C-alpha cells in the first residue's frame, strides 16, 4: 500500500513516543496551535518510576505552559541532600535549593515521575494520542513531490504523515534505528561512525514509589521541602536513594554498578530484562540495605513492602552519546 500524500497547507508534526519528552513537546505544540499526533507503541502507560528533578532552569518552561503551580502542588521543593555510608558514620550534607534559586529565580522541585506524566498527559486531547501504535517503517519523500513530507507505517498497517517526524521513543528508538540505517546507506559521511557502535550497560536500577507511610516511623517525611538522602553500600557497589514527597510517600531507588559493562544487545541480558522473577530477585537482594530516612531504623525492604508490585520496575541504564540527532525532516528527542 503506497503512502498517502498530505493535502493541507498546515505544518504537521508526528511524534513517535509518549514519554516525558514526547508529551512535553506535544504540550508545547498544543499551546501554539500547531497540528500534531502522538504515536505510542504500548497499549497503556504503567505508573512506573521514582522521583524526577524539576530543575530551576526548567521551571520557566513550566510557567510558560501554565503547569508550574500544578507541578508544585504535587511535588516538594528541593532542599538539603545528604549522603551517608552504610554505618552512618560519615555524612556529606549540602543545600541544593538556595544556590539554584538565586541563579534562576525559581525553586527546583522533586516530583514522582508517574505524577509528572499524569500532568503532561492531561494536557493532550485524547484524539491526538494513539496507543498500540508500533512504528515499523518511515519514509521521507523528496521536496519535489507535491509537498515534502515524512510518513510512518505502524504494525497495524495504519499510516501517519506530517512535515516533521520526531523520534521520542526511548533508548531503543525505532525512528533512530531507521534514520541511521538510511544514513549509513547514503555513503555521504552524514553521521559519526561511533553512532553505529552498540550501547553498553554499566548499572542496574530498581525504582518505585510507596503508598502513604506513617510519619512517626519516618521523621521528616512531612517536611515542606524534600528530604533527600543517599546511602552508599560499599560491598555491594550500590547506592540507595530516597525522596520524601507529598502525601507522606517516598520515591526510592537502588542503583547497582556492574563490575564490568556489558553490551546492551547481549542475549542473556535481553532474556532477563522483562522477567518478573529477576525484579523479585533484586528486591530480595537490596531489601536489607539501610535508607537515609527513618532515623536509621528502616531498610529499603520496608519501602519495597509499602510499594504496590505494579509500581516497582527494574531497568538497565545504558551509556551512549549519539552525535547525529537530525537529518532532513526527522529529529530525535531524548527524555
């Protein structure tokens, strides 16, 4: 089936990926009145993730979009950060809030990633975002055609076209893969050789967000500013971070460094990535580790038990800096 030609004269944007980056761009386009469509391969969005920093430098954008007040209502201002060893014998403390406030005139804040996602998603009219749309083909038509444009075809054989294609579909972007494949065949030196090298994984991260916790057991959880602390577990090469947020909840993260980085396309790694038993095994491994909040009496296991299982996820963190981020009518966007 041939790709259809676009007949209207308005600039249209096709965004592939409904992550934070894709939804933020969609919100900007919505405010500006620019036609767009968002395509997301998942059937639904799961409320995964820990805390995310809304830096002071980002707040002017949220103010411009009219979202800053809503974000602040569901977050806590960044305050002191503390780093401990596992015996709480040494500590580093630093105020992150005041310096950035003086520089950017806005407070930074920590917010639960699912809450931020919910805020952004609510800005997008349902008719402009389509789920279960896995892009399998992209074609850029030359400007000599009626209108220069780019088209994508999804696994369900649906086709979407626009003037600009934005690949906001994550670390394993189908748009980036297709774009790089086309550039590699062009033999015009349009991309860096390093862009074709495989990604490596150097750490594994377990994250989650608890339900409401009893304040008496977690001193400081009701503070107006975010109580943010990290405990370094030397023997396990693991950092355990906690963020006390609104409604007496805690976002938590266990970041484990690998002894040796491994290639991301390692078959063994891919086999266990989405295996629930692998997530359960890591939960068991990190449960005894102490956490910064809780007067030294609580462990990560206490937070894991207070977190709905569907809100816990294990992810492999890749390290790769891509040089090529656009070509023709296609542009790549990170999270």
